[in-house]
């Protein structure tokens, strides 16, 4: 029987509440299929760890994580720790060090969930955003001079390399071939001519290798409007680190809540472990109330199984989630009254009884 070693990092805030439900569903998937099992090892890294140790994870944290097949991640950030420290000290450190250059963020409206877009159905909101995940606007290049003085200066430099842009474009084109063969490449080359000029040029160049994929170039502001007005026109969207980060929050919102959105930080060549996490943050305002939506965490587990090659198990989890939302069992962010645990238990129960 295949055994997968999974590093579990609940992180901060509601990450600690949704993670147990994600693990519950993963265990149910293993029980249901009896073809594989998990070996979970949990690591208490995050803001509490930082306040005790002065860093978000131990000095050998990456060496520890490199031994696992995948990383299952909850959320990061807490008011007691500055955001640049919490983000760069854990999530970005893992993504960049493990070359997880393709961040996948699906936007799918679930049955039983009402989109804020009037009259839209699950058939009309089903697209996938590919986010360049290791460079661009989050490269960390820049600094501040003359701090606290009237002439203080801050610089933040986005880094776009030919290699980095081309590889994420090719990954997005390959995904489009597996879906409806339509790709929208997002940039802002009318205002940022050098970085996004390169992005647009490489889009056109790579497109020549994919004559079966319909390609269009869309400015990021136009894409934001299009997601609201015509989400049914979208299939695969590829964008830079910052642009895709913002657009996918919008994508989650039109699906009803950030709480339902999963993501995958992938090293497609599997030279390093990939990391799977919900899009939402640590949500200090609701932590401890037992009302956080675990669906994003659960669906991130499904993405992990799919990437590991357990596609039947992934499909069963997705089907179980759809069964639960269609039944009307929803957390408060979706207009329901169910608790975090009630939704997790319901998905696990639906999974164990599924015939997908």
C-alpha cells in the first residue's frame, strides 16, 4: 500500500480550526479507497513560534520539509507579528526555496451556494487562475533609505525573468489543453512597459507552440471587470504574482466566500515537495468561534491528492463537498449556521458513502 508522508503546518488563527477538518476528510478518503494511507507529521510553526523563537520556523525547517511528499498548510499571520515577517518567514520562504513556481487557484461556484453575481450558476463560474509564484512583484528586491526623515525613499522592484515567465506560461497553456483550450494572459504593459512588455512578448512566443489553444491578452483592470461581468467567458487565466493574488480574491468572492477557495503551490517537476493551502488568511476576528469555513482547506487536500496521482480520491472529495453544499449545510460566511466541525464531518460522511 502506498504511504504518503505529509508535513502539516496549521499555522495561525483559523488555520488551527480548519486543518483538523481537512485531515478528517483526507483520512476518510484513504479509508474509502484502501489503496493508500497517510503519515502526517505536524509542525507548530507560525506567529506563536516566532514570538517564542524569533523566527517563523527553525533554521533547518526547509531541510525538514524536503523529506516529505507534500506540505498541507493552514494560514499565516497574526496582529502581534508584522505581516512582512510572518509572510516572508514562512509561506514565501517555502514557496521560493522549493521553487513552487506555479500557484493554481480554481474559482468554482458550488451547488447550493449563491454567488453575489445575480443569476449566475455553477456552470457559469468555473475557471482556473495560474499565478506566477516565485518572482514578479513578490521577489523581495528593494529597500528604504533615510528612514524617518522628510526625504525618506522606498523602492520595491519587481523581477521578471525570461525563464520564470516562460515556464509559468507553458504550464498554463498545458492546463488549457486539458480544459476548454482557452487562455487569457493578464498584464499591464500599457503602464509597465518593460516587465509586462516581456510578459506579453513571451505570451505571443509560447502561443506559437500551442496552435490548438485560443489565446488573448487582457489588461489586469479589464480582467477584474470581466470576472464580475462575464465570468462564463473564462477558462484558464495566467497572471503575475501580485495580479493573480488580487484577482483570485475577487474570484473567491464571486464564488460566495474566501472560505471556499483552495490553492496549490506547485513544483511541477517534483524536485521539491509542493504545498497546498486555502486562499483565506488567519481571520483573527473569527478565530476561536468554531465558525470558519473548512471547504477551502478540504478542497486544497483534494488538489494535493490529485497532484500526488490519487485522482479518484480527489474526485470523490470534490463530489462530497458538492453534495454537502447542495444539501444546504453551510457555514455563516455562506449564509448558513453550520459550524466548522459540522461541515467537516458532513463531507467525510458523504465521502465514505460516495459512489463517484
